[in-house]
C-alpha cells in the first residue's frame, strides 16, 4: 500500500544504522509478529478474551510479551499503566523490563525459573556507606526501607505524612482505619507510585530512581484487583507469568502449585467473570506469589474471604515470613493478631505506634473493663469511653471498654487483647480523653 510522505516540517529524525528500519506503518515485535504502529493501534480491550494493545505513544519503552500456549501477543512496558491491563491489574507487580522500540527489536531476556537467582543488568550502585541507613540489629536477608516518605495528591490532600519504616525478614502488620494512608504507603513501597518526599531503599539502593532490582523480587497484591473476565484463572496466571519473564514450562508447574495452594484447582478452567469476590481475591493472592518473591506486599488480602480461607492465608503468610519481607495491611485486627510479630498502627497518614503485640498489650494492662449497663446508659458510655464491644443481653448491655480506672462500681477488669490495644492507640491520637495521659510504653 502507498504510504504518504510526511510533511517536511514534521519529518522524523534520521535513524542510525542500529535502529529499526521497518516501514513506518508496521513494526516488527520481538515475538516475530507485525503489529500496527503506535498511532494506529486500538485502545486496550479484552472483548471476547482477546487482548489488544493500547497506543504505545502514550506509554514509553514498549515491548511485546506472548502468553504461553495462547498465541496472543500483548504490549508491556516499563511503566505501570501499560494500557493492556484492565483497571487495577496494572498494580499486580507485572513489571517487565523493556527497551524502546525506537532502538529496534531486541532479543527477549532468557526465561527465569523460580528458585534460581533473578536475572540482572549488572551490579547496582548503592548509597555511600556514610549516608546508607544501618540495618536493624540481627537482620539478614532483604531489607526494605521507607525513610521520611510523604505523599501529597492533587488538591493538597496529604495521604502519608513523613513516615519512616525499616523492614527486614518477617511480617509487618500495618493496622489502621479506612483512609489512614495504608494503601498509599504500600504503593510507594511497591514502586507503583513515587513519593512526594523521602526515599525508598531496597538493600541500600534507591528503589525510586532504579526500581528494577526491587520489582524483580516483588510480589504485590493491591486493594483493587482487576481481571479479564473472559480468561480462565489458568490463562490469566499464564499471561502474567509470561509478562514476568517466567518460561512456559516453569509457569505451568508453578501455576498448578499455586492453584492448589489457594484452593482453586477445580475452578481453574472457568472464566474469571463467573468467579465470586472471594475467588477473585484468591486469584490475586496466587499472582502475587508467581515468582516466589523475596518481598511480598499485600493490601487488604483477606477482604471477601470466608473464615476458612482467611485462616489458610494467614498460615501461608506466617510460613513465607520466615526468610522474606512481608508487609500486610488491614483494618481487621484478627488478621494480624495471630501472625504478625511486628505491628505498626497508622492514622491520618502518620505512624502512631510500632511494636510487638506484647508491647502493645502491656500498655493497656489494667485499663480494660467489662460492665453491665442499662440500655439507656449505653450511648452515654460509648460517647465517654472507647468501647471495643457492646452486646445486648436480657439484663442490659454488656460493654467492654477502656478507662484508666473503673468506670462503674460493678465494672470488672479483664485481660486486654490486641483490639483493645489498637483502640487505645487510635483514641490517644484523637485528642484529650480518659486515656490521653495513660502510660504509652516504649516507642520505637
């Protein structure tokens, strides 16, 4: 077909001999398939289970990735919103490393096999020893550090306010109410979004300026996880495995293992559009573990799971945290109570308290009471004291509340639990009250 010559004033710069010499109306992908030039590509859709690339001009540094055994070729880039993932899926930790198509096609990297060292691009420069934060005593293995990070969105909303966290191997439970800034903090830790201020370091290297080292060993489950409804669970995981650079043979074995782990083996051949919310959440958990990551960041992972699956996932996280950095956020105390040795309580974008469950419980020992009050007095008690539980009985309303001394003559002291400790921290942050001057223990 005749290709019109561009206007002289808009003639593209002359390419060197090392660049791609394919005609302007087509470009040769690394998989050997011709695809339209970026200006002619269609927007990202998943209609009928077929994937189409978005305009590559909107997303720099593209390359093509083929899903195993599917014959489909999709476009993936070094940036997060690639244009081929549906809403939410670009947060799945699929961070392939590509080269600009302006430099011509290049040979794809060798497939990565789970359990083997991650492929690299040579040694990464780290910060000078004088400026590199020291690891915590006794830590070994991967180290993820968020140092004085802040995140301010348009309109001046400050989601994260100068927060510092250092994470070594183990599980950190990030606990806070809705809107506390947990998701914004985790997106910065996963290099999905850049902090407005502060630094993110992985093994001493700047993960904001050079994120590839962290992304190669990262598993990430966002709070909002989107899927292609026409693909089956196995096809969807195979596609993500291909984008992560896992060979087809290794991906097949790994996907079988993960489907069994999340109890989806029998439903693996069904389209994702027919899955329940809990089943889709389990697919998200499986994709976060595809590369056997050294750093696992999961945001509200148990949302929508039934009690049995919640227990199964908590046990899995406990096992993974033995030699990995695991960061779990939730507003459900029971999700953290049984697995986290390290807990950080956040609210309004600030770190309020960090400590072990034992440290947090000691701070409210002797301040938790149970009392039976008349139904008419229950509302007044809840306005005056932090109430963690209110149960209506035939005799009245039984309250479990926090106070530095007995709130009623017949109130009985009870042993605190982690929900009481969390409520006390949040209440102290809120301003003056019965717990404002209570002992707070050792902070770190």
